[in-house]
C-alpha cells in the first residue's frame, strides 16, 4: 500500500459542513511542503499554489488549496496517533516487501533542540531498518533513562514478527 493510500485511511473528524477540502489532500500538501522546507501555514499554502499541477499528479485537489488558516485548523484537528499509525503501517509494508530486515532501536538527543534554560533538549527513541536506513518509528522520551519502556510501547505498535531486533538502551 502506498503512503497516499495510508493517509486516505485516516479518519476525518470534521463535520460534513467543513469538508470543502479532502483531508488526504491537506495532509499530503503539508507533508510535501514541510519536506521541501516550508515553515508555517503560510509557506505551506504558497508551496501548494506554486506547483499545484505537480501535486495533482498524486492527489486531486478538486477545490484547490485552502487558506493558511484552514490548513492549520485541519491539520490541528488530526489525531496525532492516527498519523503515526499511517507512517508505521506504510513503513511495515515497505519492510514486508523485503522480508523484514533487522530493526535497530536507539535513543538520541536531537542536536540543537535545547534553547537556553527554559527549553530542554528533545530525546527521541528511533526504530530504523538497518539495511536501508529507513526510520520507521520515532517517539519522544522524557529522558535517556526511560528508553526501555518507550521501546516496548513502540514494539507493540509495530509489525515485528520474524524481524531481528537490536537495541542500544544504556
């Protein structure tokens, strides 16, 4: 299943009166724009308007691109866990094609994420396919000391049957 098919399966919690734009269109637009360097709702809207024909190769965008305020409202309304589930499902589908390569788990602190004394650095636990470097899941940890319970919760959400798992949890 393609990633676009996965995001089409995300449940749309908007009322019918507010569904002028397809949820999958807005998710796809936002992901594509952010991957290309867009920072903020206005930049996402500008990105969508500039190469709209290119975006339409993948999604319909029958009503065009919404306002930046609508993009933000729609994206904020998505349950984060449903988006994570889509990414994990897509990653597992890729792995299934290659007979589930070994997966490694490792916790790291995101470089440059600490800002003064008020904002602590962001620690993440990452699950990655060893062969191709595909990051299949990331989850924030509260500190480097609780990586094992985070890894266990990640394993519960992933399809890891018959996979080789390695971890650096020290």
